[in-house]
């Protein structure tokens, strides 16, 4: 899968390097997705539903957010 991520006023290509799929015929999605930029997405975490990484939080983003909540 090839994704485009907006960086400032330009876009850069983000590729999925590994994914584990779930679902059945006609209802396929990713349970886990690892991108070339190191971000990891897991269905059910950070609003990721296994279809697109746009507008959702990566596992790293959620850990950072939760860490900030504990410290403050």
C-alpha cells in the first residue's frame, strides 16, 4: 500500500512494509500495519480501523499522549 503524507506544503510517499490482515472476502482490513517511517498502527488503537492511517494516531503517538497524561 502506498500512502501520501503531507509535510508542510509538500507530500512524501509512505509505504507499508508489513501488514497483518483480518476480515473476510469483501471486508478485508489491516489488523496491524507498519510503515517505512517506523509508525505502527493497530486496529482499535488511536481510532485506527484498519483501512487508512489518515487522521488517526499511531501506537507511538498514543503512547506519547498517555505518557503526557500520567506525568501532568
